[in-house]
């Protein structure tokens, strides 16, 4: 299920001192509006995740840098469900075997 307009649910929040708007911090998950669970299947209430309907999923990606200042981790399962590329690996092979 590829969601184009997924919002964000996060473990924490911080408030921007300039405009007074709250933004996600800590571990972030993709969340579809109108549902009580994240894209990866976590229950919002049992996991104690805060909803951020005004923040889109693309804004909390570390590559964008828009609202990702306080984000410490992005859920791998949510990222894969929303179309992350498979060849974006966090490791590189430096000395391959013959």
C-alpha cells in the first residue's frame, strides 16, 4: 500500500521557539490519517506515539532536513512500505572477495 500523503507519529515532540509549532522527535513512524496504527502495524495508543497530522512523511526524512532536526531514528519498516529504495544501504563493501 503506497501512501502518498502519510503523516507522522513519533515517540517525542519538541516546540519550535520561532513559530510555536510542535514537531516530532525521537523515533518516527509513518501514519495514515483516520487509522489508529502506523503503517508498520504499531498501535498508536499502546506504543504511546504522538500524532503529527500537520507534518508529512517526506519532511522528517534526514535527507530533506526540513523538520528532521530532532529525529533520531526512522522506522525501517515504514520507510520500506512508503517506497524507500532497496539499494540505499547503510554499508559499503570495501574489499570484496575474489
